[in-house]
C-alpha cells in the first residue's frame, strides 16, 4: 500500500491510474523492520530505494564518540531516496524509530521510471527537491532559532508533512518520538527538551501524550516558531 506516497505526489501533479499502477508494480514487496533496526548503514552500497509505508524512521550520523545526530525524520510517503542507487556507498545511515513497513524498489525499476516515464520522473524528482528544502530549513532552524522556537518549528513541520501524507486528523497526529530522539535531532540535552516541552504546554500551544501530538493554537505556534510552510512546496495544504 503506497497511498501516502500518492497523497504526497498529488500536491505536485494528478497521477493517472496507469501511472499509479506502474509505481505500485515497481515495488517488489513490503518488509517489516523492527524499531531500532538499521535500514541502510553508512558505507553500504544501496541496491534499492525504500518507501516508508507505515511508521517513522530517521537519517542519522554515528559520531566517533558513539553519539547519534539525527538529520531528518522520515514518515509514511517518504522515499529514501529516489537517486540513492547512484551512490557508490551511503554517506549516512537510516534506522527505524518505530516498527516500519517499507516497500523495496529495485534500482532497475527506478531507472526505468526515470528514463521512460517523464511525468512520474518529474513527480519523484519534486519529492527529492522537497526533501532538500526540508534539510535547508533544518539548517536555518538549528543555526538561528532559540531552543523553544526550534522545537516548535519541528512540530509545525511534522504536522504539515503528516497532512500531506494523509496521516493527520486536523491538528492532531501520531508523534512517536522520544525526548532522546528529539534531543539527537535538535542539538539539545534531554533535560532542555523536557523544559521546552513543559513551556510549550504551559503556554497552551500543544499537548503531547500517549504518542499523540495535538496543536492547541496553530496560529500562535506558527508565529512563535516563525514557521512558514512555503519550503514544503505544497500550496494547497491547510496551514
């Protein structure tokens, strides 16, 4: 089931039924990866493109001192990555943050789509460009925003991305990340993450419990975090 990907790509173009069937058939099979398992390891030569169908994963770097730094969160509808099979070896790792169901797309199938089906190729390339835009925004977020706004910005982004994938209900979504994982992605200690969460709750901006995130005041949270969804290039998504 690759419905989240279809939902995501629909913000760029309307795919025909034949195009959807072609993309569906290109994926050989779905596999289940357990929480904490490495999907692709740094230094590995990738032979497949992976699509997240269910669950959350992340891109990360393992540092020499044993610390992890998370560089991106991957949710249903995200590919990791369309052009990954061009690389001789991976320059980062991808691991499952929850149990993850993934669809495997062999390199030959992706090459066939990119070379012989230009509309699908453009749609997949658009998805890659959005991923790159998210990375640029994360660099700005990490480098310029204070801790409270930094974390609030990620909450805003993940809600919009979940809406795009059809995985959010109004201002509520699954949010399975631990404070440790937020710490690894935000460059903050777990103690600092906890304090920031308490402040955002106290301000009446959000509720985070039982792995569910509810935005209580969307307009105020956007303003507080300086969030502008334009970098996600989905002009019609509510936000």
